[in-house]
C-alpha cells in the first residue's frame, strides 16, 4: 500500500520547494513589472533607479542547480513571542536568500537572519529552543533526501550528519562554491562577528578560511547594508586566477556589488614592467621605507626667508618672514597630508592679511580672504616654500639618486640596503622606468603621504601571509575608517618577505587590535594527505598547530616512483580522470611547458588556472606558484623536489611544496623521478 502524498515527508518538502520557487519567480516578476515613469524627477534619478531594479532582478535569480533551501528548523516556541503553555513554535526553511509568498509570509529564511543561527550553532548540549533540525540532500536542483536531528530528545544520540559529509565531499567542477549549507559552529562565530571589529583567521589547508571570509562579507552586507552601500566593500586576493576561482561565491548568495582586486590592482599608479631580485624586494617591502619616503617628501619644504607683500587696491599688506615661518612650522607639526597642508598654506597667509585689514578698520569677508589666497605673490611664495610633488617622480629620484637616497635614509637603511634598492641604470623619466611591483607599492605610499587614500567600510584580505609590510600598509590605507577580515596560513607563506607573525602583520595593517582566531578542523583535505603534508610543519612553521582532518572518508593517497618520467605522470592523470570530479596537475613552474606539450600529444585536454573547466575537460595544469587557494577533487603532484628547488631558498621552497600537497579534496598521487625531499621522509 503506497503512502499518501500528504503523509510522505519527502513529497511535502518537494511541494514546499516547488511553491518556494514559484514565489521567488513571482517576486522577480513583481520587480520587473515596476513602472518608474511617475516616480523619477529627472533622467539621472531614472538611470539610478533602473540600475537598482536591474541589480535586484539579478539578486532574485533562481539558479536551477542550486538548492533554494538546504535546511529546516522546528522551534519548540515561536522566536520572539510569549511562550504560551502548550503552544508549538514555527518551522523555518533556511536558504541562500529570503523568499516570501503573495501575503508577505516567509517561505524561505535567509541564512544570515538571526532566526537561522541555530541551524549552525544548536547542539544537544545547547538546543537553542530547536526541537528538530532537518537537512536536505539534493541531486542537481532536485530534492532527493532529508535527515532529521531531534535536538530536544535526550534519548537520541548525537551522530555525524551523513548529508553534511556528502555535501563537504561532493565532487566539483568549475569555480569555488559557497559553503552556506555546511558552515560549522566555529566558522559561524567568525562569520557573524560584528562590523566594528577586525578579525584575523589563521587556518591551515582545508579549514575553510576563504569561504569563511566570503560568507562574512555576505553576512555584513545583510546586517549593515545601508552603511556598507555608502562606504563599500572589497575582497583582495593573491592573483587573478584565485579571484576568478572565488568570483561566483558572493553572487550565488545574492551579493553582486562587492569589488574584487589584487594588491597590484590597488597600487596601479604606474605600469609595472620590471621585477626585483628577492633581496631588493625585501628591502623595498620593509616598513622602514615609509619613513624614508616621508623624509624625502618633506625635504621639499623650505622655511621662508623673506616676507610677502599683497597689493589690494591702493593698499599694500606685508606678512613678515618670521610670521610666515611660524605658519609653515605649525603646518609641519600638524598630522595632516602634505597636499592638504600645501592647500592650507595660502589660506593661512590670507588670514594674516585679513587680521591686518581688520586692525586698520576694514571689514573683509570670506571672498576677500579667498582672493588674497589666490594673489600672485602668495601663490609664488607657496610654490617656492611648499612645492607640488608628484609621487612617482619622488620614488624615481630615490631609486636613481644615490646622494638623495643616502640623505633621507640615514640611520634607517644600511649601506648594503641602499645599494640593493638603487637602480643600476637610472631611468630617464617616470614613463621610461621599468617599475617593479614593489616600486608601485612605494609610489602608493608616497601618494598617500600627499593625499589621503579613500577608506572603505570593510576589506577582506585573503592569503595575507605573503604580503610585505609595505603591502600591508597599502591595504590598511583602504580601511582606515573601516574594519578588516584577514585570512591566511603562516605555513603557506611563499615569498621571501612572508610575515613571521600575525601580530606583526596586523600592526603594519593598522589593525593591531584585531582578534586572531585559529581554525584547525580540516573539512576539505583527506586525513592521509594532511598528515603527510604536516611532516613539513616543523621545518616551515615551528609551533603552528597541524590541521586535524575530520573527514570520515580517508580519501585516496599514493606516492609513486616515476622511472619513465612524464609518461608516469600522464598515467596518473588518466587514472584520476576516470573518477568523478576535477583533477589538478601541479608541477614546478619550470616543468609546466614540458608537461603541457606532453598532455597535448597524449590528447589529454586541460585548462590553465583561472580558466573554466567543463564536464568534458576536467583537468587543470597548475604551476606551483599559482596553486595557493585553489582546490581540486584529485591532484597529481609532479616531482616535489623540483617544486622546492624552484624557489630562492629551501624554506620558501618547502612552504611552496606544503601548499601543493594540500590542494586535493578527495585524493592525491605524488610522482617522483628523483628523491623526495628529506623533510618528507623523516
């Protein structure tokens, strides 16, 4: 005898899903049907409103392969209502966005709403007034399973959610997905931390720190939308490939306005065409360079030795040299930008003139003061005493003129450090210079010394461990009046200037008060893989807690000698391509060209980092230098020793290897024709 539809929980949930999708479609149609012809005063208002409507329509898109809701909470009592004896609470479906019916009653609650929080936090020990938590399983966009957890029933033992494990381990093809259905309690605490404070998340491979940072942005936009709409938000990643990998996470959560950039994008005042040796880049990236730049900039200011005479009609007004000197000294003593002080100088001189006018019985107003400030004699004095300085020209002179650099780095840099940063062949002009990435950061620092950088409401900085102190300062300037979420792993620092501690990094960022949280539970990397990679930790980050995988599925892990070289690598790739999911072939940068040619000859299709994989082409060929932050279901790691040897020093090379070893979600094959690094065999 078949179960009636109304008695079948799965059928009822499918019906609710269908009704919710219909309601979302109706919400979108209502927005599309809005007539704004009678509510806009002019074409500018109309254009703004049309843009807002267009964004709203996009935010209400129903992605067919993305579940509209992933859970349900049955409360024992209705949240916020008086608890009448015998009264039952309501049920709420938890999803990626809010959906309501024609009467305005909620059908799906946004995962960021307070009423949704127990879905992530409730437990047997603290059920948070939740009687039942239900998780849903999907195949594509079709609801295929559910799983119940009776939090208020002491007789029911707590068990690991099978659907949760399946969702974490589900194979992926293409860019990074959101983790909104699998956020863990310790992650949720970070996601919902307030906007006013900054947070630093130290997280090893597979702990979900990047996802936590992105979901934190989505939460803050939900909780503080008006404020962040005015001040702006920004996600900073290490490179374009990484940004492409994560770019669909926020749109999937309905957030379409968050800007994404690299640090190089932020400081792109000049065209970068050159590169520095490691020793040079380390010195240029040192925070002491900020003091050198400040000294060099303010060396352009000279104290006046003569007074200035302003002619107004038949009267001549003279400001003596000693009074001008007092004005200049006072402006130098104030903590304001070089450019702001320069703009204030003519007004201060004009004010002195107006004081004399008033003493003489005249009654000048603001128009007279502005006219005096624009007087040719005043302008000439300002030009000589406080000249305009172009940031790139200032840096050009520092890097080209040994005497100028020596004068303004005295007691700050050593002779060897000065030699390291000086150009062997000075450039003739700003345009002709072969600027390096580190030079661009120096120019950004100089630009901020002259004119204050615009500050945003919130900045997320991912893979932060690789930034130099000067790069931290560049990012910090973008959130001086806002807050920051800093994400990284000290063990994955792969630049010669990689940060040694988060306290040091946060100080350079200007967020020394930030709370440091550590994620050590590994959701993405299999147990055997992370245990093998963790052999490197004592050599690359002594004292750092290793990640502990909580995956029930141990994953696939194999180390293989490759006597036939590239042929053995291709065989491993073919083997993994027989499995479901994405495959990454990671190799030392110097090996990529050879492997690309071999893959092409063998007819094995592949794409590069940042390019879209498809069902037909599921393999990505990844230079080790670009592997950070990326994940693949299965990974073939080619020649570990070559990865180490590709870096300027062993410690950086071992850190690069640690990154490469921890990119796999379900399985890893390590192939080697030469001996493995000794640190892996101990």
